[in-house]
């Protein structure tokens, strides 16, 4: 399945985004700020996660007029979010010709059992994951890019770190096992056997693995890149900070120079206050976005 | 062994590293002007050209990269081909002007217009690249080369437009040879160093 041309094109665009920053934007003006600051792509949505968390209610696909405005404003790829399992929102976004669809836990799920059959689409999908099994189930359904979920809208990096470390550790563990042990692992991870075999042989996912959910500073971006993220998504972290333009530029720089503390210091100088953060351990289970997805 | 630098500001530099190694070269990632001192040739990878330009300027790399390209070989793929051009449209943006080509960004459209095709080799490329097999060309939100100057040789075309061009030391492809298992173009580039 990975080697067919359609899938290579989907994962190929994800390859092009590596080392970059994908920024959440809610209108054309923010999209232009993001592009000028060096975003590799923008994610169109109705409200950033911090506002969804605050205001509550049902979070849906963004208004088409807004997405279209954003697509017309910038020359970089434009992604948009669809609700988990809402394959008709996804069909509409595909007809609009967005470049990537995020089947996202940040929006209110439309189906509490099933995700979208992503292989049935020509447009590529990215999905969130907290562990290897979840990542491989999404890839099995056709996702061409995985992002660790973190806890969106929290401004707290702890969940993003937990999820990236979990996936990296679970992948490493598979590489030292014998072939006869892999079926038991597939059962334990509740993941497709062929994908478990792939990870055991290569030590990595068959698609790019990015990080999301809680990145608010250049240091946060560098941290998840050090832990194995190949690019970062920044949601509320930019436009909920005091200084969106400067912060966007600084996080772009940090994603490139994550291995160079002197450059990271430069990126961190002269920034104002980051977005306010939440202590994720104090949130009720029902307030967590990361537990959406099955 | 020949050392190839890969501009690693953003994009698919890792895929290029693997392709260079498979083609028999040594690959190093370049993120600073000092990184240019130790390499024989440079690859400008695929990715987002606006992101790369933004970092190139912020880090004072524009002039050092341009100077490098005036004396030594550069191979640009997709976004890299856009950076090598003398003129860029849709929208207009700055470029190194190292090759006499005019490039239109996202010339085929959006991601849904991305495609994998098999290209026949033009005469001349067949002997140099080795093997009669056509090139597998992966186009992802690819640019189109709209004009080529007198000194530019077209090595492959798709739908009539040049997609692989050479001028002196430089090579530009609007597709992504680094995303295939066919490393002939990377070998061709190594031969120029």
C-alpha cells in the first residue's frame, strides 16, 4: 500500500513540510502573517484550540468562505480540519481543493467509533496519535502524516513530550524483537500486522511524524524536534501570544536550528509573553481533547 | 569521495542525503555560511521556497549562497529550482539568478494536481545518465519552467514544458528525483563536482 503512486504523493507533500512549522490561522490576515514569518503551511480553522476550550459548544469544519480567503491569500499549502469520522466534511474540503485535511480531535467528533476511510480520498490526511498503536491504526486507514496529539490549546508541552516519547520508545522496542514476536505485538498495540512489521524493520513510521498540541515557545519547538518530531504544528501558541509575528518567526527559526543552542538563544531573545498555559493534570478527563480518537 | 552539501533550512533534505549516499557521495547538511566551505557542490532541496527564503535572509545566507553558486555546482529540485531561477512568478519573489530560467510557482495547481509520471530521456541525457529506462518523476505542487535562456539545455520535458534543465555547472528539476529509488540524476550531479 505504501508504494502505490497515490500514497507516495500524499506522503511526499508531508516530506516537503519537514523541518517546518504549520501554523493555525482563522483568517486571511493571520495567514499572511504566518506566510511572511516563514510558515511551511497554514491550518485553516474557525477558532484556535484555546478559544474552543474556553467557549465550548460544537467545534466544526471552518466556514468555507474563510478557508477560500486563506487559500487565495497565500502561496504555501493550506490545510483544514474535519471532525473525526465526518467524511462528508472531508469530501467538501476535498472539493474545495485544500492541500491536506487534518482529521482532528480539536473539533467535536462526529463518530465515536470510526475514523474516516482516508484511502478513499485523493487529498492527503494527517491524524493525531498518542501512542504507536493509534498512529498505526490511522496509517492503516490511509493517513499520510502523523502528528502526536499533545493537549491542544493548553500552552503546556508536557503532553506533546509524553506522546512523542511514547511513540519513539514503542518503535525502538519493536526493532529488537524476533519475527515470531511481532504478531503478539500487533495484538498488544491493536495495530495492523504489516505496519508493525514495517516499524520493526525500519525503526520509524512509514510516514512523516510531526508534533502538535502545546507548543508555545521556540524552546518547546526545539524540544519536540530533539525528541524525534520532523516538523511542528503550532495552534494557539502564535496568535494567542503578545507578539504573533515575532513569535512565529522565532518558532520557524527554532524548528531549523533545534540542534544549535546559540541560534535558539537568538530566537528566544526579545519575545514578549507566551500564551497563558494550563496545568493539564488539573483538567478533568472530560476536558481533555487528546482522548478523542479511537 | 565527493562531498555534497544539502541546504537543510526546511524541506526534504533528508531524502536528498539518502539519495546522495546511494549515488556514492558524502552528504552534509548546511545551515550556515561556514558550512559552505567544506563542500564541493550544493543541493537546494524541495520544500517551501518562501520558508527557505525567509530563513536565508534572516541568517544572512543569500549572498554566501549566491557566491557559492557562481563558482561551484548547484542542483535544485522543485523549491530549489525556484531559488535557482532568474525570474519567479505567481507570485513574484526573489531568487539567486544562477540559471537563466523563468519559473512559475505551483504551475500545475494545488496538491490534488500532484502526480507521478514516467518521462522519456531526451537525446544526450540517455548516454550521460546511463540506461534507457525513463525517469520516474514525482511532481508535488510543482513549478513550471516557462522560459529558458540560450545557454540552458533541456534534458527532459513533460507535456511540452522543460522539467529538467542544465546550464553550465547547475542542474534544476521541477520534480523530486530524491523521492524515488532511481539515483541517476544524483550521480549526474556528482559527476559535475
